[in-house]
C-alpha cells in the first residue's frame, strides 16, 4: 500500500487541508479497479470505522499476493467538513462557507459533454476543488463505493436502476436490508456524477461489471467494533466476488429473505405536521400497515389535545427515522418504503 497526503489550499492565508489517499496496485491488469471513500458527510462515521478494518484486510491480501485489482481508498474524504465546529457542535453535512451540501453539486458534463473540473490551483472555493479531486480519483474505476449513513436507519444502498439486479451481490455481501433504485438526477450527488462518468466511458454502452453506489451504513450512532468489522468483511466479500481479491472457497452470500428492493419513487417522506417532542412507535426495519400510528409529537405537555399522532400513509417498510427527538413542523420524521409508489416520479435527492 502506498499512501499520499495531498494538500487542499484553503481560501484564506494560513489555511490548508490534507487529503489522505491510499493506493493498492493489483497484479492483474484485467481485474476491476476500485474506488472507495468514506466521510464525505463529515458527521457520518460508520464508513470511516469500516474502512479501518477493510484497509487492514487489504494489506494482508496484498502481503499474501492475493490482490488482483487496484484500489484507491480515501477514508477521510472531507477534511474541510471535519474541521467545521460551531459553539462546540460538529457541523459536517453542509459547508458553512457556501451553505452547499457536501454531497451535492458535483461537477457534471456540460452541453459539450465535457466535465469542467476545478484544478487544484483554480480560483474556486476549497470545497469545490475537493469535489473535483474526489471525482478525479474515482475516474476509470468501474467499482465506486461512497460510504455514508442516515440519522437512524437500517443498512441500505442506492443503485442506478440500470445496474440492478447485478449490484444485488453488494447488498447480499453487506447483509443490506433494502435498496433504492434511481434513474433520474439526485441533485448532482457524488454517486450520480461518478455514474455519468462511467456511462460516458463505457465501451459500446456496456456497463456489465460496473457498480456505483451510496452505501448507507445504518445510523450516525451505529459506530462500534462489531458493526465496523462486519461492514468491512461485507465489502471484502464483495471484492472477492468481483475478482478484485483472489477468491477463496467461501459460499456466495445471498440476499436476506426480507430484503426490500424498490424504485426510489416508493419512498414516503413522512414530515412532521407540528413541531415538538417525538415519541416514536416504530423503528427502522419494522413493517407497518396503512394507517398504523408510527409516532406522536408532544406539542403541549399535560393536555389531552397536546399530542399529535402520525399515521403511516400506506403499508411498507420503515427505512430510517430522525435521530434527534425534537422536531420542527415540516422536518422529516421517517422514511418509509411503501409497497406502492408514493409519488408518480421522483427527481432529485430525497432531502437537502
Ligand atoms: Zn451522507
């Protein structure tokens, strides 16, 4: 493994960020190239913890001569967001300098089909140069994993509809509980930009063997040694299956019996009708029926009319729920994958 430290110059004198890049060179040029990053939303740590164990496993495979494909790994993909604290609280989802979500607004090809990436020395914000560099690093890799997490949630992945069900091997290896399949834009998230790159470069339009995904490794507080090791082993198994690491005799994983794979238009974003204190009656992974009470919000403690019940809009599977128990009117309370489409079509990301 070779490690490099790249500098991303800040916008003001005396400020600079460091991006750590680990590279493994495989022995078989025909094996897939892989790019994996974690911590793009800097307040999401399950992926960073999984990368710790994964890197150790890959180093072992390398030392045993079992590494076939080459890998580029960026375990701390967002040193800018990692440094953002305000009044003692970490703020890692949005850039405080530009108010842009760190996983939105990645460069996409213009009408001339040329992606205008911002070079390291461009007179643009550091966040923009970082995004361009991350896309650069993923370029030419048919396998791209972007490790994230939700507030509180089951483990699930996003996948372009065109790469499904081929990508079900990743879901099975990770022991994922659900997949959301998309075919329209997601507000220029990293996954979408990397996918466009793949489509543009695929020979004859053939995307066989490709995989690009945002992996949601459960919730923000699901960071412990057992989960991190399980996730690292899942990714490692997937790399085995895709021929990146020399295969062994372990049986191929299969999808869970209760796995839920649906187009993204099935997602019901349940919003809080009032602000207040949340009492959840369901948890991620639960199955709910139409009209079932999923939560209550206390608005006026001690009064009978001071609590508002929220029902499931349709039967489905609880994917995620809010981590904080105080909520504003209009904030997202739960995501439920409905048995039926929640909307006729859905363009753009599920949330800001
Ligand atoms: Zn995220």
